[in-house]
């Protein structure tokens, strides 16, 4: 087995490499469609593209479904299989299961895209009551999600068996930290698959005439949605962990066991915190709202802890090699590799995303912010800035090593994440400000016959400009990395030429690592500021309101 | 040269720091948004958004109530009663329709048990709330959860004198459908408390009242009555829009609240 990740990918059996390349290609197609849908939505929203709202909703549906379900999950599945295959270096076990799972996901993609173009646009949550006049459209749409769910249940089995087989055969005493993380990741993908079935099966049965119209689709959706957008964060920190090792050779200075505990914390802290998406539901009792807020305070624990492990380990190694300054040691990181830029942007985006997520988890702020543009304003920091750029960073390591072309123009590519981040900051800042001011999400014409404040349109124009910049940068970055899907004309050299090898020497004892703690302090401080802004704005509203509960 | 690990590279320190965001609880408590003995409860905005409905502690429960069709009819009655010549609906205290009319001024919404109250069998047709003595009625124990407004006939019901201008909220009905609100134009009095009773009639909708710098929203689900006590403090014209995507003309679903 090779010693570097690149060498290990290069020595995978050809059938494994073929599967990974095909899966990656489908993931990139989903990304491209999603970016197109998002770009059109942003331009229309900002008044820079004149389309009727119905067309806008169709593009928004394509955007949400392609990115959120198929890009994020096909990409995760491909990377899970890839990194599991090289964990011991012998390739995938039960490859047919992996192909079967992928085929189901691909079929799902086809159904979902067809469904997105039928009947009333259903956005990505597919509310059955919107399909009362056209249940056939819901059927096709939901078959996509059901097929994706089945694929997410089947495919990770191959990764799990691949990871555990060395133990079963006595070649390995225990899973490595990375192996354990991949194992947990596979499990979470399967749970997501079951959640998708649970959420979308009732609507499918209704569309087939085999069951009643699901009354609680909204609640089920919020639960599955919460897990589907937080669990990719676990994949993200696992990939940071892996990529840091690939690019610098650095391993955690806290030991494998501590990392395993932190990865396990996602299982404990993420699922119970889904209540904050439901704070505006009329049936949610007051005590559940308060409890939901309190539980949600813990949602960041695993992500922040994993971030601290990684950054402290890097800092200790960097300082051992002469790195200086609170953040100055970062200059020694391998910035020439686009994956490094991607990870840096991902970390910054995660910090901003967590700050704003913690404003939303306070139930008393839900009536101010919950269904406003604050939501897309903040979650693009996660979906695009954090998760998508991390997935692309991983692809930038995996694809060239699978026998494709070397990374296209890495000197140019490494700036694309920063350009995307610039667009994201404009989009996010304008979106969050718009949310505080009450601009609704999921509306294309926000004029409201002249009744809306003029400032709203200005903020949406800024959203459109930021969205365009980040869409163009992400598309360019994806295309550059996707070019490595093509076969190399000549054998590729070591793809990680830009990597540094800090891991060949143990760090000096007693090295300090303040960058992580200072960053966390800044994140928490920002949470205080933006939460206080929310409370102050609530207090300034010229209205008193009590209640919000409902009854049948 | 140090041989011990620096505190910043110790597991305990890192693990503790991972919980850093939990400290936000302190800020919540300071704004009265978290359950602490010293917290200034209810100081977040003007709200006490606790899911329970002020004194209507049981409103959070889901139970029987009007169907969308019945709620639509109740709303139509409400509009008919309070409509002004320009079409705006202005719920207000009307002149008593009969001598000796009693109000709800002493009405305690905390004690009345709607749980056993079957409005279905009630004939409100000739009911004159103006002459009805609600003075001793205690709504505190009122269980709206099992209240059956189903066959309630509000057709000729006199709401006029049932809510004198005092602390008792005036009822406001708001129905949301694809793609309209009923009533679409409301006129309300600043300083007067209103009890909004809202329902989505077909698919899920929402209602957000916009004040220029922020708003206040609620989700509305089909077949569920959502209640909220609202008092406007400042005159103005406020936009109300739907917050939940509800189909092709979602963008155009709006209403206006004019506070005078």
C-alpha cells in the first residue's frame, strides 16, 4: 500500500476507480444544475432577470433538489467509498452493493428532476398539499427521494464492510480514527436514507391512492431536513481531518481515541436539536419550544471541538517548524494547493454559519426571523461555503489521483474558493440583514404592490450580485476540478506536489496553540452580538404579541 | 524548554471550549428568554411567546374546532359585522344593541371550560351578547382545546357590545387561502388588545406583519386555529404577507393592517 493518499488512490483496482469516477461525474452534474438553478433564482429575486414567479419557483426547485439532495449526497457517497477503499488500500468490498446503491441514487436524480418540471413547483420539501390537483407530479417527485433514500441505505454497506473486513480477518486490531469516522459517516448516510423514506413514503402512498393525505409532512420534513443539513457537517470535519493529513502529514496531537469520541458526539448532539425549525408551528407546546432552544445550544459542540482538534494540531506542528505569531504560523500551510484554500474558506464560512444559526435557535426570535431571508442568508455559509467547498477540496485530491488529468491550473483554482467566499459574504450579509428587516424567503416579487419598503429591493439586488459571484466562482472551481475526471493523456505525477510533510517529525513539547481558542471566542462573541440585535429588534417592534399556539 | 503540554493542547481544555457556545444561555437569560430565577421574564420585545396563550394556558393543545368551511363562515360573519363603507374591516366596540348590555369587561378567560362547551348545539342565532352577562364568566379554566365551534351560527350574533374598550381583547378573524387573506384590509386601534384567530383554509400559509424594520410572523396550518393576542402601539399602515410557499401566486398573497 502506498504511503500517501495519492499513492493509495493510484493503486486502487480499476473497477473501483471506474465507480468513483462515474459517481463523481454525476455529483458534478448535480452541482452544475444546482448552480444554474440558484443563479437564475438569485438574479430573478434581485430584479435583474425578469421571469414570472412560477418559473422562478421551478428554478428554485431544481436548485434546492440538485444541490441539497443530489450534489451533497452523491458527492458524500463517492468520497465515503473512495476514502474507505484506500483506508487499508485493498479496494472496495461488496462493490456490487455500491453500484446498486449508486444506481438507485441516479434513478432518484432522474425522477426528482422530472418531478421538478411537472405540476406546481414543490420546492425541495415536496409538501403534498400543494399537489392536490396533480398527485402524479408528487408521485414522480417523491419516487426520486425514495430512490435516493434506498440508495443511501444500500451504498454505505459496501463502505462499512470494507472498513470492518480487516478486523474480521484479523489484519487490524481496531479502526483508526479516520476509519472510525468513515464508519460513523456511513451510518449517518444510512440513517438519512431511512429518514427520507419515512418522510416521503406517506405522500407517495397518497399519490398512489393508497393512503390519506399526510397531515404531518411539515413536521417530518423539519426533522429530516435538520439531520440532512447538519450531518454533512460531520462529513466535512472528517474530510478536514483527512485532508489535513493528506496535505501536511499532520495527525491529531490529541490521539485517535479523543477524535473518535468527538466524531461520536454528532450522534448525541445533532438529532435531538431539530426542534428549532418548528418554533413557529401552531401545535408546538411552550415547554417544547424552551426545551428545543436549550438543546439546540449543544448543536455546535462536535463541530467546534473537531475544529479545535484540527487547528491545534496544525498549529503545534507549524510552531515546531518555526511558525510564529497568533495566526502568522498559517503562512507555512500549503496554500498553493486549491484544497488548502477551500478548507480555509470552509472554516471561515463555518464560523459565520454557526454564529447565525445560533440566532435562529432562540425560540423567541423565531417570529422575527424564521421564514425570512435570514435562513438562506445563513445556510449558504454551511451548504456552499463549508460543505460544498470541503467536498470539492476532497475531490481535488481524489480525482487527479484516480488516474485522471492533473489538477487544471491549480494556481488559478486556488483563488476560486476565495472569490466564492467574497460572493458568499455579500450574499450572506445582505440576506441576513434582509431577514432581520423582514424580507421573506421563497418570494420572487417582493414589491407587494408597492407596500414593501424600498430597502428590500436594494438588499435583494445585493443578494443577486453576491449570488452571481459565488455561483460563477463555484462553477469555475467545480469545472476545474471536474476536468480531472477526464483521462490523463500521460501518466500523472504526484498530485499532491504542493503538500508539505510536517508529520515526519513529532512536534516539540510545550507548544501553545491559541488560534483555535481565540477563534472560538470570536465566534461566541459574534453570537452574542447578533442574538442581542435580534432581541433588541423584537423590543423595538411597535406591537405586543402573546401566544401563537393553535388548536384544531 | 517546556516538557508538559501547554494548556491549549490539553484534551480537557479543548473539550470544554467545544461547549463555548452554550454560554449564550446567559444572554438569553438576561433577555428573559431562558428559564432562570433571576431572568427578566417576558422582556424580549413585548412578547411572552411561550406557546401558551397568556391566560389561555390550554390553547396550545390540539383538539376539535371549526373546520375550514366553518371558520370561513365565521370570518365572513366577522367581516360583515365590522365592514366600513370603503370595504375596510374595523373591529371595534359597537353600541350596545339592547339596554342593560353587559360586557366582557369582567370576563376572566382563564376559568371558562370550553372543553365541555358544545357550540355545535348552541343556537346563537338569537343570542344577544349585548344583553348577556359575561361578568362572572371565568375564561381562565376555559379549555379551547376541545371547543367545538363546528355548527356555531354566528349569523346574527351580536358581538357589538361584548367587548367594551378595556383590557379584554377584541376578536379578529383572519382566514388564509390560496392566495388571499380575509379580511384583506383591517383597521385597528392603537393600544387596543386584539385576539387574532387565524386559520389556513386549504394549504399551509403564514402571516407576517411587517413594521418596516422587522416583523412578527406565525405559521398557519389547515384546520388548526392559531390564536395570538396582539396590541399595536403605533399608528401606521402595515403589510401582511404569506410566509410559507403556497403555490403559483404566493408572491401576491398580502393584506394590510391600518392602525389608527
